C-alpha cells in the first residue's frame, strides 16, 4: 500500500501537478486583477491608506503643538516666579516705568499747551504784518475815506446843538463815508521803530532803566517788532551815545569833515541814522587801517573785536531803515570776530526779514550750538523763538513748543512784554508831547555838554 503511494507521488507526476496548480492560480489572479471592479477596489484601498497617513501626520503636528504650548507655559510660570522673587523685574523697574509714562503724559500736555501759545503768537505776528501791509498798500481813495472818517470822528467828539442844524452838517459830511464799527472802537496806533528812536533817546536822557524803555517801545510799537529788535536798537543808541561822550570820533584825523555829534543825534531822533552811520563807518575804517599796521596777530585780534562791536552798532542803527545795509554790517562784524554771538543773532534776524529762510535757520542753529546759555541768554532766547516758528511751520510741533517755551520764560523774566499800566501810559504821553520841544537840551544833557560845536537842525 505504502509502495503504491510512493509510486503515485513520483517526482515527475508531482512536478506536473504542482505546475498545473500554479498555472491555474496564475490564471485566477490575472482574471481577478484584470476586472474593472478589482481596480476600483485597489484604488479605494490606496486612498484609504493615504487618508490614514494624512490623519497620522495631523495627529503628530497636534501633539507637537501641545508640547510646545506646555513648554512656553512652564517658561511663563518660571518668569512669573522670578518677578515675584525680584530677580528679573523688581519694584524699582516698575517705578521707573511709571515715571517714564508720567513724563510722556506730561510732555504731551506741555506740547498741547505750548502749541496753542505758539499758534497765538504766530497769529498775532501775522495779523500785525497784514495790518502793516494794508496800511502801506492803501489806494488814495481809501486814504481819502479815512481822512473823512477822522474828520467825522472829531465832529462827533463835541456836543451837538440839534437846533442849529449840526445833524444836517454831519449828514452831508458822512454822505460818502461808510460808518462802521471801527469809528466807535478805540485803536492803539502803532509806530515803527524808526519813529521811536527819539523816545528812546529822551528816556535815556532821563535815566530810565533799559528794560523799562524796552517795555515802553514794545507797547508803542504794538509788538510789531521782536524783543531782540527793540533791545538791540536801545543798546545801539546807548553805545553810539557812549562813543560820542568818550570823544572817540574826535580822535579821528578826518574829524573836522564828519558830522557833529549833536547833529547826528538830532537826525537820529527824527528816525534818520545816516549821519551816525557816516561817523561809525569812519571809525571802522580808521580801526581797520590801524590794525593793518600792527605787527602781532594778538593785537590785531583785540582791535578786530572792537571794530566788530562798532560794525554791530552800525548794523543795528541801519536795520531800522535798510535791512540789506544792516546785513552787510553784521557779516563784516562776524568776519572780524567769528565769536561775536550778538552779531550772529542779528545776522540771522536780517536773513529772516529778507526771506532767506535757509540762511536764517542755519544762523540760528549755529547760535544754539556755539553760544553760552548764561552769557548769551538773550541771543539764545531769540534764536529759540525764531527757530520754533520755522519748526512749527515744518510740522515739528513738539520741538517747536519746547523752544518757544524756553524763549517765553526768558522774556517773561525780563518783563519786556508786560503791558504798561494807566499811570505809566500817561507819563509816556507827557514825555512824547514835549520831547520835540526839548530835543536840543535833551541831546546836550545826554552828551554831558553845556554847549556844542554848533547845531545844524535844518
């Protein structure tokens, strides 16, 4: 039996049987894979595997996010503990932070307040300039109408007798004049600086304090001119009078050909500085000639400093009528003495008046860089005030407000912009009413002379 089984499972038959079975299996698999349904099944399986892989990636990313969050939370907790211990952010840091915040708030409030003041100052200056321009550009018809208005005002200032036909006269007078609210309003008349030189000389002769003179001139000028214009003009008049009293001009070789000191001051009282400028020019020329003959640079430097001061006096007197002439004088003063801060200040003012804005800004900035805040406090205040207006026009309101505030504090400390009270105004009106009649005695008194070389008041 066993032998039969072995015979039946001989190698050739077994190989044939296995080959047949494999062929049959191959056919089945080929038929299975060849069917459309089978391909769909395979595609579905692949899509499911891809989806599972995608979900697996999402789960990994989510786990990583949770781990990162937990780590950051641990670090925050650690930082909080450090803060409590005072190791990283202590109470002193918190106080400093609070102080910084308070300073910023205070600075913003200061900026708003000073910006309002700067706008008001700019508006006042613009209004004054516009009023001045309107007065200079009035056509003849308007001047005639104003003359008629003044006549009408004078008529209205006296009592009217209605029974004598005064009303008809006024009606006829005002027939072509438009009566507006201006007639019923009081307007303080403003006067140019060249019209106020006489008042300056009169008050100097009476021994009035310089700042009180400046306060009076600012009031009479109705603040059309800057504080520096007024202060420098007063200084220039004083210095010129000092040169006359010290007989500096009489030392010149061509003294006989120069105007008399009394005549120069008389014309200066009338707003004409031409004679004074002639004398100053001769003094400067003589100084420059003398400097050229000196051997040492040190002696030349000292003499140049003196001539520079004389050039500044020349420029401040010329500035009341001729900006360009004054500009040249201040440029000469700086050329002779580059450290003359007063000349730098006035040169910047002249550039500003001549609409040379870039040059004016450059000169004002040079003053703030090189000037001593204590010795040249007035020049620094003037530069700060004018620079603040330029910065405000450019939109830098914070820096403009800071500069304007510093200059305002200085001028407030001088009291130059304080209004005159009623009694002071009355005293000034009395002086103005009589100083034309007392010019000769005032000039002799201010020069310390009982007599002079002779007046020529033509």
